[in-house]
C-alpha cells in the first residue's frame, strides 16, 4: 500500500511482478515527468533504507538491552524484573525516531503531481 509520500507508480517499483508494467508507463512520460518520477523514486528508496536501518538498530538495542538487563538482574538483590521492560522502551524510541526521520526524508520529494508542460498556442 502506498503512503502519502509514495504514489502508486513509485510503489510499483518495489514489486517484482510490476516491473514490466512500470517500464511501459515510464516510456510514455515526458522528460519533466520522468525527472519528477526519478526524484520521487529516490526519496522512496532513501526512506526505505532508513526504515531498514532503524529495524537493524532496534534489534541491536534490544539485544544489548536484554544482555545488560540480565547482567543487572544477576548482580542485584530485590525486585529487578523491571530491567527487562527497559529494552522494549528503548526499541520503541529507536523505531519512533527512525520512523520520523524516514518520513522527513520521504517527504522531501516534490509533493503532488508533476508540473504540466507549457501549452503551445
């Protein structure tokens, strides 16, 4: 499903079974429309790379947080079960931060439709 920053044509670039249809659609574009499409496609690719990086960083934060929680749990007396909730809060913060960053990067492409070509009279 396409998001606000991605139109349907751009989202088709990420589906392997739609590449032929996309190629036919791109061939019919004017140079201005093609440049607009490339800008939108580059923004969508950058957005997805940031999202993927966010997932990887979140997994690393979760792993390190759980190991640190296990060490803390093993070395301290009393109720220390709360330390196993902290990594999930950190993961949520990481995913939220990378998500906001990805939205900003994805929205840098020109919004809306490409400019209409000048009409000759």
